[in-house]
């Protein structure tokens, strides 16, 4: 055993480049896998921490459903509920600060105003200060400002901040008593929050209600019991209850897509890594067939030969796994750093290294390597001493068998890897995607040997007019051994396929986001407001009167409670949607349904909501409004509706919204310009809108951060694919170099027979270019196919696949370019070849 | 008639470790067009090195080699390569066939390298004729590993002959073959010279092979030790050569 180990080490050291490449392959697979697992853990931890940041020691959050909020009566009922120890009410509103004299024209940046009861709040929330002192228990016009706001607006302890309030109260100045330390979980999207005593906040915005109340239970209090008694006691307004556990689960669910994508990338990396390992080990055995034959002749048993190859594999696996674990943690740290500043749904705020993940990565890395080594090991043991000594190995048959084995290894790795994935059992849809793509890549690997011959001939034909001699020599060698060519191009085509698939999915996702909005918004631009704008405000007419503006359609987004669950809803003008040709109904008659919304008593449901609630067309949607239940007839079901804060909105008419559901006004105005007038009208509209505190925004802004986070996510994935591409490039250098070394005698003869140095160089480079082009063609084909599968499994219906032409061109050019660059060194070897040595010795 | 090959005080020095080894030292000779010349000598005496120098595969450390009027030892690598392509054909001890290519494609390689398509027309006829001349018709589609050693060497010979180069250079072409297959190769080389008018330079350590030559150089330690003139004979009997070698004490 020890002697075999020494021999195994020797063979690894003798071929440093190949050894390093195999280790790199293992490390890549393990690294991406571990990074994915670390990111998963990070997402989980972040969900928990975000909730903790928001809720502090709160056991239960009671939130108002309507803009009118929770009344004092409700708060009183809450406080007297048995088991409740602390009730910390909060009022949250967006408002504008009054711009200082130095600031420029235009609207100032809005802030989020939070009114709190300092005493109760302190029991549940930590609000660490960077400077100054906390709010006085007595209240008054005192404020704490967030660190970001203080920096941006030049505020300091002792200064003042003046905030706009309701029309009745007018602006009001607050003395700044403290600056909050910069901690995550600021309620304002830009971190611009102002905390003031509840009373001051209420009188500023002109209300006596609150947005929510955080509840702390008495020691030994039971959440379920409290919830049950609240249902009996809190009857004046609709409300929602959430526990920290609920919120964590919801946050985790919102990252499901991201996790599925991470799993997909991990699967692909594992596939690429396994391919590289298998390829190099198989080649090593084929190349050393002679040595092995000699060892067999000298008395080594079949078993010893198998063990010899497996020992080499263990050495490679140890090095690869160790490197991979380190690289994976590094990669995860990088991604975490990249995603932290943005926060939001995809925010990952801390690096959590799950020991189980490291173990899983190590086991899979070892498993894949040993599995990949098994076939070469068995094959090596079957080399007969005689065959090796007479150098008559049937290479082609060997490679065929290899390809069959490769299939098995991949199938096992794929299924095992995905089955072990944390949470794989929960969401079968998330798992379907990686599995589908994995299977497809496997298919491509299997059919590619049949494709490389014809493709190589085809691509070579392009080079024929320029390099006739080299082309003819290249064609004969490439086409003659398609299995080998397929193995050579395999890693590259897989990497390119991943690149193209990701590009296509990114483009399609982006297209879906835009297509969705153009389909449902009756306008080409929108104006947004941070406060509800009542439809009878006189200035609205000014907007519509701007020359070039054809129509202004108000949209009010709010939430309703249906069967105890929160649903996004939007008030729309049905006639505008009808006239503008928006909204595609999958069920119901558009011409009847849209006017029915305006008439009242009707709603249009997004297909997803209709499915979930099991309400058919013509059915009734029971919405809790105040103390009573409003029944809305379902007059239509739409594939897609206006996006709300956490899903698609139920559409209702303005009459119902304002008169029965408590909506105060619109927060979005869709603007349709007269044909050809968009540019001048946009300019003319801007000042009018600003005067009403309306901000022009693009349609995509309505869908929230979808666009931005998609871009960031795919930029990251593309970077990972690029890493795979680099490893594939190294793989090509390896195989091309091996090609040259194996063919030293051939090249020597060709040189002796009159092939010039330049021709020898071009021969190798042309070979590489043809291989690269073949890999690119196969990779692009496979990538488009994979993208179509992913998009079909992910995107909604009716979205056509956008192949992402940029990534296709990149893959074609990059594939050929990479191969040619990779061939530089082997081509130099070929050109520098000493003919005399090459032809002389065996 | 001008000589087709001329070596002028040719030395090839190799640096081995810290010392120098002269594989060929101070060799001067001429070979006339149409001659059959053999180099004999023990292993390591510099025969192969000299053959490589004469064929323009290698460059002398000092001295000059003139191939068909061109100072091949002073040409650029490209020019020397083109000269080889046009004037020479090599046969090696280890056949050096390309394993992936068929017999036909291996033989057609010199045309391929010269940029001619050997699937049609005159080149195709030449390939067919070359294969026929080594009795390999019918094996065009075989791959080298499906042939016996003798057949493989005949493929290599056909490849060297296919473009009728003026100079054929063969390094131990029979070294890996048994007696009767070796004889077939030598017979074919002799007829190229005798009937085809090509010049043949043969390196061998075997007197029976060297006996095909008109002239035999005996090498020792990198130098030409003796020259034995046999003249052109139809029978190739080695008796006379062996006797002359014995006279020289070899
Ligand atoms: N590339 C080389 N480097 C160093 N020494 C060499 C090299 N090639 C040949 N030699 C030496 O030159 C001498 C002649 O070699 P060679 O011409 O192959 O002899 P022969 O063909 O007569 O057997 C030998 O001693 C050999 O070791
Ligand atoms: Mg020799």
C-alpha cells in the first residue's frame, strides 16, 4: 500500500498541469456548492435578523389594515387583554421635510415619520443612539433622526427638522435630541427616518389612530391564547396579526426563487467539475496504458492497479476538497459583501458557515471524484500486459465505454446532490428546474459525440479557403475520433451553455417584468405619490390639461383582509383600462367586466389569487371592511394584474374603494400621452406634477425592486459562469497540450516531410478554433434549450422566451476566442518541436 | 553531373551535462545523383545524426551541407522546410505513421502538406501507384494499427516515394522488421534508385542491408572511417562487403 501510494504521488507530480487542473475542477464544484450552502444559511439568518431588528422583543404585532389605522379604542382593548404586558403603538407615515434655504429647487427627498410611545417602546425595541439623548418620556416636539438622514441633510443634535403635516396642521419644527446609530432594519427604504413622540406625530398628520401596535406578553404568556382572545375583543377595525415566526417564514419564502437559482448554479458547477475530473483521470489512464502494462508484466495484480488509480484520485480529492471549501467560503463572503448594501428581499447580512454544509460539500466532492475515478481504475486494471507492450489499444472503444460510464456518474451525482440539498423536499418546483437542466446537459453530453464530426467538418469548411493544408490535416484528426473530441469540447460547451441559459433567463425575466406592466397599466409613464391623493382634489384636472397628455388614470393601492388573510388590492378606473386596451382576462368578458368595476360591487381577481382562494368567475369575494363584510362579485379573472407589495392586486372600482373599503386616494397615476407627444408632454407635465408632490417614475419602478435585483442576481450568476469558463479554458489548454505531446511523432514526421513551423503552429490553433466553434455551437444550442426549460418552469404564461442575443454572441465569440488563446502554448510547443528527437525514438 | 549532396567538414556538437559530445565530427563527402549510398557503423557512431544533417532536418554546428545546389545548412527554417518538401522523402525505423489516418491518407500526406488535394486527379493516381509499387493495393482504407509491421513500413515507404523526390533518406528502415519483410523494403528502395533514378541514402548497422549500396561509408565515433566501393550489382549479395569489412578489421 505504501509503495503504491508513493507511485501514485509520483505520477501526479510528473504531470503538474493536469494534476492542478483536476484539483481545480474538484475545487470549483465543491466551492460553488459550499458557497451556495453558505448563502442559503446566510439568507436564513438574515431573515431571522431582519425580523429581530424590526420587532425587537415583540411577541405579536397587531397592524392596521386600512389607512385609517387602529383606533384608541382598539389600543385600549389590546392593553386589557389577559396575558398582554406591554403595548407599544406606532404611527408610520411618509412625509416631506421642509427644505432648508440652501437646498435647490424640486421636491426634497421624503422621510418616514414614526411616532412612538417612548416608555412602552423602550421595553420592546432597542434604539441605540450615535449621539444625543433618547426621546423624553413626556413627549413634545422632539425628534430622533436616523444616521443616514442626519448625514444627507446635514442634521445634528440640537438642530431642528421641519416636517410637512396634514393640510390642517401645516409644517411643524422638531428639535433633534438624538441621532440614531446606523443599524439595519430602518423602516424607510432610503434609511431616512424620523422618530417622534406619538402624540406629536398624530397631531402633525392629523389623526388619532396608529398604524400598528407591538405587543409584549407577560411572563409565561401564551401567544395562541392571546390571539384567540384578541379575536373576540378587537372588533372596531380589521387588523392583521403577525408573530416573529410568521414574518421569518414569509421572508424565507420570498427568497425561494433565489435559493432555487443558487441550487441550479451549484448543480451546474458540480456537473462541470465532475466532467473535468472524469476527463483528466480517463485521459491519464489512456496515456499511461503502456506503463500500466509494464507494471502488470512486472507482476502487479489487477487489484493493485485499481487501487493505484484510486489512490491518485484520493490525493486529488483531498487537495480539491480542501481548496474548494476555502474557495466556497471566500465566494460566499464576496457575494454577501456584494448584496449587503442593497438589502431588500435579496439582502444577505451575515456570513453563516453551516458545518453540515461543509460536510455535504466535502462528501459530494469526494464522492464525485472517486466515482469519476472508478471507471478509469477498472479500465486500467483490464489493460493486458501484452496489449500494452504491442501498443495496440483500441482507443475509440475505450472512449465509447467512458461516455456510457460518464452518464451513470452524472445521473447518480445529480440525483444524490439534489436530494441532499437542504429544503429540497419542501418545494418541488424549486427542484424541478435544476433537475431539468441537469438532465438536459447530460443529454447534450451524450449526443455531442455524434455532432462533433459533422459540425467540425462544417466549421472547418469555413477555414478551407484560407488554410487549406492545415484544414485538411485538422479535419482528418478531429473527425476521426469524435468521442475524444467530444470529451475535449465537453467542459467548454457546458460552461458556455450555462452562460447562454443564464443570459436567456435574465433577458426573459426582465422582459416578463416589463411586459407584465405594459399589459396592465393604462399608460406609458406613471406619477407616484407618497400620500393618497383624493380623486376630488382640484389640481388633478391641471394634470389632465397639460398639452399632449391624453389621459391620467388614478390607481390606488391598498390591502384588504379576506378570510383573515391580507391581500393586495388596487382601485382602478375600469373605463380607462377598457379604452386603453389594457388587462387580458383569462375568464370573463372584458367589455362587461371593466365597466362593472366602475359601477361598484365587482372585482377582478388575478388568476393566482382566484386559484388560491378557490373563487370561480361569478363567485363572491368576501372582504372585511371595518366591522362588516363587503361582498364583491368576481366579474373577471386576469392572468396578470397590477403588482402590489407582495403579490398581484385584486382590482376594484374607485366607488367601492372609497365608499366601502376605506381608501383615501390614489398613490399612482398612469399617464397616457397623445401619439408622438411623449417627449414635450413629459417636460410640460413635470413642473405641474412636482407642485402636487407627485414624482415621475418608470413603469418598472412600480414592480418594486424586481428589475434591479434580477440584474444583480444575474450579474452574479454570470460571474460564476465566467469562473466555470476559465476552468474550462484551462481544461482546453490541458487537452490541447496533451494532444500535441501525444502526437509528437506525427508532428515530427509532418515537419520532416515539409510542414513549416508556422504551418505546425496554425495547425494546432486551427484545431483549437474548430473545437472552440463546435463547443460554442453545441453550448449555445444547449443553453437556449436550458433557458427555454427554465423560463417555462419559472416565468408565467404568455411570456415569450428572449434568448438574450448578447450572451449568445458572447458565447460564440468567447468560445472560439478562449480556445484559440488556450492553444497558444501547445501551438508554440508544436512549432518549436525538434524534428530529430521527435522522429527518432519510440 | 553535379553532386546532389555535399557535406563540407560538417560537425554536430551536443552539449551533454557539462561536457560536449561531437555526434558528427569533420565529415566531408559527396553523393552523386542516382547513387545508392549506405552508412554503416556501430550504434552511437553518429549515423542518424549525419543523415538528419544531410536531409536538412538538423543544422550542423560547423561546416556546410549542400542539397541539390542549395546551402541547406544556411537556409532559414522555412526555406529548409520547403526544400525538404520538394526534394526529399524520409523513411524512419519507427514508421511514424499517423494512427488516426487511413493508409491512403497517410500516403497522401506529402500532397496534403504541399496543398494539393490527393483525392482526385494526378495526386490520386500517384498515391495509387505508390501503394501498388509496395504491394498494398486493397489496403487503402485500413488504419496503421490494422497492419503488420512490414506493411506499416511499406506504407511509410510509399509515403516517401509518392511525390518522386530526388533524394530518399532511410534510417534503419529494416531495424524493426524480420529478414524477408526487410528485404522487400530494400528491394523497393533499390528499384527506385536503379529504375527510377532517385538517389538513396541508407543508414544501417546491418551489412546485408548495406550490400544494396553502390558505396558504403563506415562511421566510427562521428567520423567517416572508411569508404567501400561496391559498384552497382543486381544480386545484392553481402559476401563481398563482409569480406572488405573483415579486411578493415571490422
Ligand atoms: N539530442 C542529443 N543530445 C545529446 N546527445 C545526442 C543527441 N542525439 C544524439 N546524441 C549522441 O550522439 C551520438 C550519435 O548518435 P546517433 O547519431 O543517434 O548514432 P547512431 O544513429 O549511429 O546510433 C550518440 O553518442 C548519442 O548519444
Ligand atoms: Mg540511429
